[in-house]
């Protein structure tokens, strides 16, 4: 299944046997965020806290 990252718009292929696929499949509004963006968001969240 191909999904589009909500943040950067990059298309990512999700394998059907992964937990991520199950999560997206069972969601009414699947909001996929790719690994790259997830890491960036986490880093920014940590930045906010340390300020
Ligand atoms: Zn992304």
C-alpha cells in the first residue's frame, strides 16, 4: 500500500505485514507521517521542552 506523508508529502510504500499498515487500515482518517518527519517532530518537541 502506498501512503503519502502528511508533513512532507513524500510517497512511502507500506508493507501489508507491518504494524503501521494495520494501524492505517483500521483508521478512518489515516494520517501517515514518515520516519524522517517523525524524528524531526520529536526533535522539535524536545527542543520546546528544553527551552
Ligand atoms: Zn515526511
